[in-house]
């Protein structure tokens, strides 16, 4: 599925072929749902936001100019819809103070993670990601898991390049601290150390 294929369907939708939109929904539904789930931490809310995102995209498809990939434009709608939901529902993320992480602690955590099976590592990272504030979690997700470029993330979030870089840096540090705190007790209980 290429950008050209997306544009073909977009052109058909603009000409009045509502059925052509089904192709885009099918192609991007998992991407939109995953972003919403990562930001909202609720399957039901993520499903609702996904539907809202596609409705908004359909209604404003004629505003898509092709300056970016369709997926980036759709991500932007999904991201904004998630933020609106968070604001509307008054969700606040409480963050605790995170102590400064020294280079030795980072190396130590890297060494610990290398001893954990790959599957266990994925479960731990997922649990730790949920503890990040919504905006940081979504930026980490877009950058590392969806492998979007900084330019695409800037377009989606409408943040400046410097702001995205700062948030990405802070999110990495915060995630590392969360991983460190959750991995050590797990290893201690697994190996019986005190």
C-alpha cells in the first residue's frame, strides 16, 4: 500500500465514493487504535476515539493536501482527538519526582535488562510505558514503536522541534527510571536475593 494508493482512494472519496473510505479505515484502524490505547489506557475509550478519528477524517478529507503522508495527517487527528478527550474528562497524570539518573545507574539498568528474556522485557516496557504521562507516552510510542521521524511527530503534535526533542529526552529518562524501579524488585523476587 503506497502513498499513491492512498491518494487514489482519497480522490475517489472527494468525488463522492463513500465506499472508498473503507479501504483507508481498514488500512489504518490498527494504527489509530494503538495510539489511542497508548494515550488513554482504556480499550473502550480507544475504540470510541478511533471511530471519532475516522469520522473527523472523512468529514475533512478534502482538507488533506498531500503535503505529508496520509498516515501522518490521520495520526494528527487521532492525537488531537485523544488530547481533547483527556481534557474533557479531566484526566490528569500524577507524576512523582524522579531522581537524577547517573551514568552508572543507566549502565546498570542496561545490564539488568540484558539478562531478561525478550518477551519479559516487552511486558515490562509496556507496563512502564503506561506509567508515563499521556503526551510523553505518545511521543515515545510514535518515535520508537511506529518509527515516525521527528518531522512527522512535530506535524502530528504541532509542537516545535525543540519541544519534541525535550519531551522525548525527558520521556526516555523517566521511562528508564520507571524501568529501573520495576525491574529490580522483579529480579530480587525471581532470584531470591535480598
